[in-house]
C-alpha cells in the first residue's frame, strides 16, 4: 500500500452485531422499548432493526484478490471505522475518508441523536454504513469497481491513502458536520430535526404540533407512527 491508493467501502446492512453493549445500557437508561416501532423505520420494531443480519463479503474480497486488484481489506466490526481500518494499514499511512461519499444510514443518525453520541465516538464504535473496507491502486480502481458491481455489490470510493504525520490519527473523516448532519429527511416517521447529533444545540430545535387526519386503510400506518412517539419525542 502507498499514498494515492483508493479506499473502497461496501455498504453494511445495519449494526452488524457491534456496539450492542453500549446500546443496551443506553436503551435501558432512556426507557427505549425494543418492541416499539423503530422511529427510523415504521415497518419494523426497534429490536428487529437491531437484529438485522450482518452482511458477508467473502465473495467480493476473494474476487478482487484472485484478480490481483486487492491491496488490503478489513471488515468494520468492533471499534468502527477509526479502529477497524488501522488493523491492516501500515503505520506510516493515513486513510483520508470523505463523509459526503456515502449516506449515514437512518439507524446510525437516530442513535447519534437519541443517545447524544458525538460523531467522533460514532466512528470509533459503529460501522456507520460501511461494513467492509478495501484498498486498491489508482490504476486498478475502475476494474475493481467493475468486479464488485458484477457481484451485485454497491461499492463507493470513500477516500484515499496519504502519508501520515507523526502522532496523527490513522483514520481521518472529513466533512462530517457539512454532510452527515444535513442529509435529506429520512421519511415520514422521522422529523428532520431529530437526525442531528449532539453537535447541534438543542435550544435551536423548535417544537411543532401536527394533526394528521386519516381513515380507512390509512389508519393502520398512522397508528404505527403514533405508537412510536414515545421513542421519537423531541428533546
């Protein structure tokens, strides 16, 4: 590996069974119910969302390795992006990642808001939407992306390697405040102001009362949203 090599991310399917110890303690302390409708996904309960099966990336990794297009790889498990990538990265190199190259999934945005977890801690605990990180050379980038797409993967170039200054972090995530905290609304079940992390001053969040009138087939989905209000309440 050398400066200029590209860092490719493969999407995760959710938490990938990591950060559960922290989430269990925070959920208990805040009274969050596992059987309540997930505020970021009205089609599932909070508990079901947490238990989404982890993705397996063996076919993608093996295909790149056999094609000679892979320089390094690491699954993002415990320790998140900040601690996962250095497991295969030489100490003299730094991974410069760009937060605006992928969307922070709804579950992670909600976790950051609900439990007041700063972005620095989020990327040191959770995968934040990237389940596998791969490194390829600049000249092999296009071919590597083609191979991955042929395997029905959705690869994203999320950064590149650079020389690391003495004492500097091995993983630097640029543009978090200007991208992850200002992405489009997540849908009818999650007001936009609630996807902000603790970096936003809660005093700037206004309260809004909304009345929704529905009937017939619309009653059931509306009821699901209303039942989720104990988890979605404004700070």
